[in-house]
């Protein structure tokens, strides 16, 4: 099964798979993220699995300055990982992650980080099966701070 970098003419196929991975995200937001990812090829990579001319999965990998539980800098990071349902549990995901690890290794990384939503037990099991160890669980917060900067 060939795993290779995404070709420029495959943006729509990649977007369709991203929509399947994040069905609650607006298409426009997902497309904007794509533009941001491909605008920084020195920090981001998109690798795809192809079967008989059709994309059946992808992994988005990046270089991060740090990641929870990792000691080295930079660290490779699995930003997104998707395999079409009919091709899951066939080794496609493992090949994608191995290709992401190679991508990071080629850029000097000796560690990989990743994350999964707390509720996503399927992702937790997949990560464990590929040798990832759980580092911690967190609750993320955000707060809007737009507006005027108070004068001192």
C-alpha cells in the first residue's frame, strides 16, 4: 500500500476526509486549516494512503516546539489521522503513522507526540497499539480577551 505525500491536485479528496474526521466543523474552516498547513511545508506534512487510485486515509504531521511528555525539541506531532471506515483494522493506519514517524525522523526528531479527545476510546486503543503511552489527561479552556487594552 503506497503511503506518499499529498499531491496538489488532491486537496478536495483530503478535504472530504477531513470533513469525515471532524463532521461538526464548518467546511470553510477545514479548508482554511488546509491552506495554513500547506503554506508551511517546513513545519507540516500531509501523507496519504492510496488504493487503486483512490485516497483512503491521511495523516497530518507537524514539527512542534514541545509536546506533553516529550523531552526533546523539536518533536514530531500527529495532528490528524484518518482512515476510511471500510479500510480500518487492515494496517493502513499503522502505515500512515509509520510514515509520519519517518517524516519527523528525517527532520531530526527522536520523539512523536499526539492527542485524542478524552471520550475517544477507539483512538486511545489505536495509539496504544502503535506504541504510544498515555502521558496525561487535561481539560482545555479558552477565554475571549478581545477589546481595548486597559491603560495603566
